[in-house]
C-alpha cells in the first residue's frame, strides 16, 4: 500500500482486494446523488507512461485510435488488439506533453500491456514505465460547472459524454488536489463510478475479459475508440473487415437482473436450449439489495431471449436497458 492509499485510508477509504474503494458515507444509488458533485479515487485503474520523442509515432501503429487527434487539451480513448483483432485492453490516452503520454486502463492489465508493447518499442525512441504509483487518478461528476475539474496540479483530464471527468496529477500533489476537490464534492466509492460506466455503456476490460472480443463487440466504434481512416495498426485488417465485409454476431448490452450475488467479469452466459457459451459478463454492479445492472456481450441469438443463465445459475428473466449511443 503506497502513501496515497494510506492517505485515503485516513480519509475513511476502505480498499478491496481489487484496489476498489468505498467510504462509510458513500453516496447510495438513489436520487440524492444527482444533486451532489461527487469525487472518486480511481485506484482500480493503472497508468503506463510512454516517454520519448517517438511516443506518438510508436503508438500510432499499435492502437485503434488516431493518435493525431491527441493533444494536451484533447484526451482520447482507444484499444489495443492482437494480430487476430481481439481486444487486449481498452484505455484512455492522456498527453502531458509531446513526449510524455499516459495510457490509463484497469490495473490488472498494466504489467502485461507494458511488457508486450515494450517488445515493439525497441525500434523507436520511446521508453515505457508502469507509472501507477507516480500518478493519482480522480473521477468526478460536477453538477454545477464543467470547470470544476480545473486545478493547478492537474496534469491531464478526459471528458465523458455523460458529463464526468477523469483527471490525473503527479502523486506528490495528490493529497493537495484531494483536499481542494473535497471542499466542493462528496467522496464516494468505485461502485458509483462503475454504475455510471454501465449506464453510459462504457466497458473497462480487465484480465478476465482480455483477448476475447473484437472492438466492435464492445461497442468501441460507438465510443469513438476506433479510427477507420488512420492506416495500419496491429489487428487493423480484422477490425476493418468486420466493419466493411463482415457481419457482427455479438455486441454489448446493458441488462438488469434480480440477484444479490455479483457475477465476476468474464462469467459465461447461456441461453435455455443450449449450454454453449452465448456471451460473457464485462462488468456488474449492485444497485440495491435485490437488483443489479450489467454490461454483457451476447450473440444475436442470445440477445433475442429474455431468459438467460449466468455462470452456474439457473435460467432467469433479464431486462434489457437502453444505452444512449444505440438508437
């Protein structure tokens, strides 16, 4: 546990084994939270630092997004695929300056992603580091003004369509930034952030869901995480073929179920007449004592059913919920 985590503990934070955080007086999933600006320490995420004059050039050939759209004022989202077009991780990309970029993703994929990228970085003037202990990440949803995220020690920020922000700052300033934010915002836990991600249809891949889906199955094309005009990158042929020639047979849905045991990411789903895997859970959150919301990738056939088995459970009724970018 680093000093930043120790500081958060003193502020009332409780950590899970997955680096997720909660607070004793965290906002509950009810209407009151819509009247309050809230702040979440995003300790479940990690950071890869790419540093060097070829940082952008190198990354352009590795990821689905167009690095030319990245700037200090415009963070972007993207994904990294294997040669078969399967998504290894999705991420936010922040620019500190022209020679220093931050890739923000789930902490469980940091080491593997850094090591795999490093194999190709040898031919470029760029170095990669696990900078998860060098930067603090904050998530917040300001209800008053989108300018509330501006703070002198913030290195970069990423804006969501739903009004939320992710901000990074050097770890040495994290306590000061926290103290400044907390004057206007209510601290709350990872679950509320995950719920907002689910409601907005934003997946966060982790170790259990890596290397399974092409990006379009995760709706990443709807989230501006894929450029179809930027040129070659690892897995590009498969991703492009899926758009122009293929037929997408799976995609991500938001569902509602009655249960109080959360399925883990990657948990398989089945339809009634077969025990062949028909999909996988991406993320799940408990919204009250009885009900959950989930993001799940399902086959077209499975998505026509309202009767699905999740993991070892029996067949149950589910309800499909809307995602704003799906018309």
